[in-house]
């Protein structure tokens, strides 16, 4: 299955490098459902369009914790 990642993530304000985006941030910016977002991230990883990093975020309980973040290396 061929994916048009440019069209898929058109609503996402890409930053190249940096801390990347959490799944929640990608969902918020693209309007995709959680399941679809995870599926598309997996496809982007398999296609070599992004890599997994870590990002510090404040959790709902107020603690700061590292979470997976997806860094898009350019398209």
C-alpha cells in the first residue's frame, strides 16, 4: 500500500529535528483518531520518514516524564 505522507500530515506543522511530536500532539494537529494516528506513525517509521525520540512533558498529575516523540527528518 502506497501512502501519500505529504497529504496525510498536511495539517501538521512539521518541525524538522528538535524534540518531535507526541502522539497526542499529532492527533490534535491532524484531527485523526488515536487508532489511525498510531497506524500512520507506524507506516511513517517503516518508510523511514521519522524516528522515535523522547520528549519531556508534564503529565496530568503534574509530574514531568519522558514520553515517546516522533521526529520527522524531512520529506
